C-alpha cells in the first residue's frame, strides 16, 4: 500500500469499499453507498465528477448522504461498512480537490492521507475479517498500467482474490481468509466496533 500513488490508493479504497457495499443492501440509505461507489469509479475512469458533487454525497446541507447514514446505524458491522464507504469517498474527494484546486470544504481539508490506511483497514476487517485481499490488491495495483485502472478490471481481481484465499504470494491456502466464524464472504458480526 505504501508504494501506491494517490490514484492507486483511491482505487484501492474504492474497490475494497465496493466489496463491503452489499452488506448495506437492506439499509434504507443504501442508494448513497451505491452512488458513492459509482461516482468514485466515474471520476477514476473519466474524470467527469466534481469535488463538490462527491462532498454533497458524503454529507449535504439537509443531513443526507453517507455520513448521516453511518451515524444513525446501530449495528456494528453495518456501521463499519458505512465507514468503509465514507473513508473511500473522503479520500476520493480529497484527490479530486487536489486536481481541481480552488476552495476546499473544511471536512476535506482535514483529511490526513497518512491516517486513512489504518482507519480504513480497521473498519474493513471488522466487516470482512482477516484476509489477504488488501495486500494482494495493493500488489496488483502497483503493477497495473494506468489505462487498466477501471472498475471492470479491478473488481474482477477483487472478486477473484476474495473467492480464493491465498497467501502473500497469491498461492491458494486452505485456511487464509477464514475468520473464526467459518462463514464465507462477509464473516458475520464480529466483536470489534468503530
């Protein structure tokens, strides 16, 4: 992860947030999670989304968006899934404002890129459990040419990594990626919380 440039870091967060997004499918505010991921990919692929649009999706003046949805959530797994969406969206918006220049909302000014990996991964692992997917994804992104940083390519790789628990070299392992609950995919409710 440390070797990834800002664009690849954004792809990393968006791809992993997209992996946990289905956990929120029964949430009343699920549309915000879907829209956040869609707009992030749109900017990554086409640079056709403005920072202000992403910021209002994070939290608009009427208390709608990803952040309000996160703060009303009581289930710890869902709260952490919202946090993954939120951190991915904030980092993406930070990157967009870096490119756009000009006035930046205070919330985005306060984003400290060096703190995001630990925060994001804490929330991600609460939802997914221990897995090598993030490390293997970072290795994959480091080698991926710029013109292949697309949702289709990256999502296919994340799905492949999530379906086949592998060691750090990408070799299948019978135990890696399985949490103590023994449930595949999203590992159920874990004791960690935000």
